[in-house]
């Protein structure tokens, strides 16, 4: 209700339908609509327009603005459906995705319940170990959090502006403030999109300008009605075409929001302005049709339901679903949206006792938020208690017995191969599993207290002195690379103690020991973000200079090769040829005299290893993979070829994980913390195998 002549705007209701349809179809994987995410930007503009119009009308009619009344209306409108879907999503995640994934999603639920989902997902998305984590079924709540933060702040700003200089026109004051907010926010959006795309995408500071544009339209209604009526249909139709066109023009490779967000935002403003200038003309002739009106009416509930349904189904299946399957799930979401609209949204929104008592609405809304938070927290505690064990924790640094002879070392390696060969015969979860599934999720070799601070964070440009093995050893070995080097630290430490070697570790999160420029792809699926990672090349230059200054006896390179998060300018995974050239360059740049060089191959990998164990405890082989598919994603063949060409050794670790089949459990040990990293427990078990491979390389035998 934003037009004095009308209490309802069919064009805006229809615009909601267009926005949610673009989002849902984009998430469902409909070809050509990768940019469907711009539907959220449409919602932002519409929200700014409607909420500011509401505040202005109330002030005009009543002479004041009631904050309790405003927050009561928002609580009744937003929180009932949002809380119901949140709780159902958390419970469904535990049911169909297992307690590990469920616990992660329940933690997301706690932040979502307190209107901070966007801040939570921004923080999580910038952490290295979450680079390729599956998207959360609650991730779409980020946009709702931005709107909730707007609802909390904007009325207070509105009242403050109204109270200052009361003789000055309220419209003039609001226009000045909103223009300043829009300009500053847009500028910051452009800057941050180029420097930290994750925070740019989720931050309220980079999205405020979109809401401000809508608010400016509401403030300028009087001026808009003075525009020649003939311009209204032109703006309206052009804006609608630009909204739909932007969904096809933009894609997951677009730097967004930044400059690109101006297209859908300005297009939405054109539709709203056109409908104000010339009511019932222009795009309203289409947007006012019954299908658009119904979809617009149910758009909020549909937005809430579609994402968790699509995500949970795909993650439960363990693979991407077909377009037909996704559209079937969208139909389910549509049905749930209708039920939620009539059974949850409307009964609460129009409940007379709540309408008559604003504080009752606010209290009820807070109770719903607390209930959603409580369910999430309870589920975390309940499942943690149910799966907690008194099993031994992983050793941080090897302190066990060292082999007495070369014969015993050979026996130890044979034992590893025997366990690997027997692993496909393991059906049920071993009762003495180490680490237990809950600990396995965090069983990284570089985590405190062992290796603390040695795998430096993405912003770092230098590494601390990280020495393992025997500090006074007869030989010095440098281990260089990313977390795929760091995950072997326990094994290197034990082998070096046995051989009386000194090991220096130079490692940086997400930065391979390969001289290439690349972009970081953050997350997976339809909300994948891409950002630059210039710190990697700076750090690698430093690391190579340091190696040449140390003059070690040997250097071992280990990297995540062929990994999805390293992409080129085309947003596709770095090619094998580029990887080969980069590895060759690094090997050539290590120029210290008489140094022996080796490349440690990457581990076999496939998605969902731990989550699969959680849901298949009586059939572990459902989580296994044939060796071919498990190694096809790696660039090990390229690394072996380049190493041979450069006169360097190549260490193939695949036999330590796979025979003809790769398993997630070997003996009584969980092999993977996730699809990309070996557990510290299993790495510790492999130290003798690593020693048998390293000794002839370093000693030159």
C-alpha cells in the first residue's frame, strides 16, 4: 500500500512473483537462469519502498510513528513462517543428513534465529576449511537477516531524521539521508566485491543501498506523480524486461553485488516508479494477472521452503539432482508454501488479539525466535551427548615406538597394504573406531596443540619458524605447500624423529606449491562466489626465497591438485596444462645446490565421506569408491610426469588408501576428515610408509 489512490499495488504483488520465480528456478538449475539470485535484489528494493511508505503514511495520518506498532507488524509478518521452516529444516537435516551435518546446520539455525544468518555465513565462508563445504539449507535466510536488520535500524533513523530540524521538510531530509546512505553503501559494495566477495555478498552494509533506493521511491511519490503519464508504461515495461534479462545475463561468474547489482536494482525501481506514474497501465497488465498475484501472495513461504527442500534432497542423495527432480521438489515447496500461507502466516498476521496489543505481537515474535534457537541448541546438545565416546583422542605429534630395523619398517609398510586390501571387506562400523565420527570431523594434523600456527591463514605473507622431527638432525627437509602438505605433519614428524632429520614446514591455507595465478571459488552450487587470492603468489615467492636461503638437503612439495576451489579467469577449475607449467616453474625456482626434490601425490578423494559413514554405519561399503573415480579428479598423473621430467622424485600415496577400491575406514581407523584431507589419526598410522618412501630420496639411494 504505497499509492494514495490505491490501497493495494497489483504490480508490486506481481513483482514479488517474478522475484521468487527467478530465485527458485535459478536454484533448481533451470538452464540460462544462473542469475536468478537477482530476485533477492528485487525484494530488497520492494521492501525499502513498502516499509518507508508505511512509516510515511502513519506519520501523515497519525502525526507520529509507533515503534511498538511497527515492530509488532513485522513480527507477525516475518517470524511465524520463518521459525516454522527453520525448525523443520534443522530436524529434517538430522533425520536425512546425519548428526554431523545436522550439527553444522543446527549451529546455522542458532544464528538464523537471532537475525544474524548473513553475518554468520559471511564469517564461515571466509574460513579456509569451509571453502568447498556444501551449502547450508538455511543459507537463504541471509537475505531475510538483512531485511530484519533493516527493520530494526531504519525506523530509528526515520524518527531521528524527523526530530531534527522539525521546520525542514521531512521528505527533503529523508532524501538527503537516503541519498548519502545509498551512495556510501554502493561505493563500499563495489570496493568490497573486489577485495572480499563473501562479505560483500552477505553484508548489510553492501546491501543497504538497494533498500535505500526503494525508500527513496517512497519518499518521492509526490514528485513521481507529476511525471508525464506516458512515461509510466515505458519505465514499467523496460524495468520488467531488464529484471528478467539480468537473470539471463548474469551468472555465477559475475562479480556480485558490486556494479552488477545496479542492473536489477535500477530495473526494479523503474517498475515501481512506472506503476506509480501510470497506475493500472504498463507491466501491471501482466503482473496483475491471477497467476502472478497468487505466486506473489505465497512468495515469502515459497522462498523459505524451496531452498532447504532442494538442498537436503541433493545432499541426502549424495549427488546433484536432475532438472526434472528439482522441479518436482519445487512443486512440493509450492504446496508447502500454500499450506504455510493459510495455516501459519495469515492466522498469526491477522489475529485480532495480537493486532490490538502490539507488545503481545512483539513478545510472541521473540518467543518464536527463542523457540527456534532453543530447538537448534537442544538438537546439538542431544546428538553430541548421544555420540560422545570415551575413545582415545588422536596423538598430536608421534611419541610411539620407532622401528628397530629396516626389516621391521618393511613389515610395517606391508601391514599398511594388508589393511588397505582387507578394508573392502569391512561391513559394519568397528566398535573401537578411532577417531570416533564426531572427533573425525576435526581431526586435522595441523590443529592445536600440534602444528599450531604453522599453516598460516590466507592473509599472511610470511610463515613462522615451524620445525618438526629432530631439531638437531643430520639432514634438513622442507615440506612446502597448502593444507595437503600440512595434513602429513604428524607423519613427517615421526619419520624425521626416526631418521634424525630436521623438518621445516612452510604452508599456507589454500596456497599450493605451484607457481600459478588463480581465483578462489567459495562454496558450491548456485550460490558459489569467486574472489581473487593475490596473497598466495606473494607468500610462495617468500617461501621459495626462504628455501634457497636455508639450503636444505631436500624439498617435498605437496598440494591439493585439481581441486574445485582453484579456478581460472573463466571460473573453471585450473587446467592440467596450467598446473603442470606452475609445478615445473616452482621446481625450477628452487635453486639451492645439490637439493633433492620430491612431489608428494594427492590423496584419492570423493564427496561426502564422513556424512556417508554417519548414515551407513551398518553398510560401510556404500561409502566406498572404485580407485579410478576416486583418483580421476586429481592431477597426480600430471605431477608425476612433471616430476620425472624435472629429475624430481614422485611419491604415490594411492596404495596407502586404495587397492581396486578406496574405503573411508581402514582397519579401525577413519581415513578422511572430509573429502580433501586425511585424518591425523590415519596420517600418524602411515608414518612408516612415508619414511620408507622418503629415506632413499633424501639420502640419494
